[in-house]
């Protein structure tokens, strides 16, 4: 049974950027650790139809880093010469577009994005990952050779069932490749903003090894990825002769205490301290006459702003390159979201990195801002001015 280790208070839907006249609702955001499976999950799941629907706003092609990331994994999968690849959660086709339409199909419950990849020529099933979707795929295409999912398996509350459905659709010699933010990185970076409604779970390898085994999979390779604040890419297989030991990685997680509730409780104490430090820093800079804005209207920043009580009195606006987010307000805290060229005016002296996971890309892009003395503020791994 899950033991709660952190409570981030009442939170709105993290990606629920809203129009000024719109209403929103709040839920209790808390995470827990299950000592039996080692799985870290939300204490209360938000219904997936509320999170993933025709109005889903997050666009995977939004950064150069992610475009390159998907190009590289697509090239690596193509080298295996699969007959058919299935992507679960294809978003705007940032991965799919590297395949011939006859060689890749997708499942995407957000209708707006399912239409995009359909128009690109890819057979896209606009449904959630469930038994009837898998039945349909098996009926229309037979088994597939590769199942790929990026930042999607962690969205599925019933993860055991989700893995067993992958097993059903994957050919016996096929490979299951998926990547999601990892617990060890969250703990090391104090990035509590990885905990939000869409992340039903934050995976450790300790948990995945157990859960995948229940579905008949063995992990044969793990790649550590810098994206999304630190992720693991898992390669799993049903063929026992291909099993490669991941004992070293499991030992690393045990040494970091990922199999003990105390580690998570200690993390929660550091998070509470991070809140105090961030709020103090922002108010101090504000009192000194600094003009501060947010950079990147991310789901992660929704958690930070609501947990820390950061609103328009501290941040004049939040910039974001996604056209669909511009003109909207941040969930819960109602800070106006604008295009970077509108928000990053010459009188802005400091930016809070809502998209801290793209810090390198952003700092490189905003050289002129840094050159005139502009400050980049982050809370990861500790609160500071870069
Ligand atoms: P991401 O960390 O992927 O968001 P989330 O927490 O929701 O997973 O950040 C992507 C968002 O940041 C996206 O809305 C685009 C925005 N962004 C900018 O506005 N400017 C930038 O230079 C970068 C890299 C991202």
C-alpha cells in the first residue's frame, strides 16, 4: 500500500492554461511510495479524460532539444529494420515523422494531435491505451515489432494492465522501448515539480523491473537521458536469452535509498526548504526593484507557482514559444502568458526558469539578455541565480 511522503497542496490541472473568463478546479497533489513494488505514484489520480482530450496543449516539437532527441531515437530504431513500429502517445508526430507512413502507427487520445498525425499520413488511433484499442490494432495490423512510448507510460494509473497490453501487441521477438522521468533524478535534483497530475507514477528501475516482470518482460538495457530533467529509457524484451543484467543500476538505486520511505520523507523536507528559499529570493529581488518574469509556461512551473504562492505580484508575465499558450493565464496563479518577444522587454532584469530542464538551450538563446546583466533564477537542484 502507498505511504504518502509529500503533500504539494491544492493544485489546478498543470497543463490547464486558461482563458481569463474560464473557471478551474483544484485537487490535492500528494505522492506516495509503495514499499512492495517500490513504485512512486500520486496518492489521488486525476481522471485521464480530464487531462488528455481535444484541448491538450503540450506540444513535443516545442524545443530544438526535443526535436533532435526524437530524431536520434527514431534513427536508432530504424537501424533495427522493424516491419511496424507502434508509438503510444504520438503528440504532434515529432517521432513518427521520421518513419515511412507504412512503417509506423500510433495511439493518441488527444484528438487535436491525433488529427495532426492522421493528416501526415500515419494511421493514428484516437483512443486511450486499453484493451479495445489493442484489439483493434491486432485486428488491423497484427503484432508489431517495436512499441515506443515517450513520457506516456508514466501517465497510466493502471500501469500493470498497460504493460500487459504492450505484451499482447508486441511480437515475441519484439522490443518495448519507453522513456519517462526517473525518481533518482528527481531526488538528486530536488525537482519536486516532476510530481504533477499527468505523472501518475515516477519510475525507478527497482519498480520497473518488478512491474515489467509481472507482464513477462525483462529489461535488457537502460539509457540515462538528460531530457525532462533526467529520464531513463528502458529497453525490454520477452526473450529470456537476451536478458542483460541491470544489477549495477539497481544497486545504484538501492545505494541512493530508493527502496526506503525515509529517503522520500527526507526529500519532502528539502522541498519545503526549497519553497522558503525561492519565495524569499523572489521577494528580495522584487523589493530591490527588479522586474522578474517566468520563462516557459510548463506543467512543472504550475506546480512551483501554486505550491510556493507565486503570482502576478512577483512575476509580471510568463513567456512561452507555444502559440496556443500565448494569451492564456497560468493555472491557479493567473499570470499572463505571452510570446518571448513580448515578455522579455529591455526593462526585465531577471527570469525564473519554468523550463529549467532546457536551461542550456535557453541561456544560449538569450545571450543578449545575459550580456546586459539579466539574471536566470532556478530552483533546481537548489535555489540560486545562475
Ligand atoms: P517542458 O519542460 O517540456 O514542459 P512540461 O513541464 O510541461 O513537460 O517545457 C516546454 C515548454 O517550455 C513549452 O511550452 C515551450 C517552452 N519553452 C519556451 O518557451 N522557450 C524555450 O526556449 C524552450 C526550450 C521551451
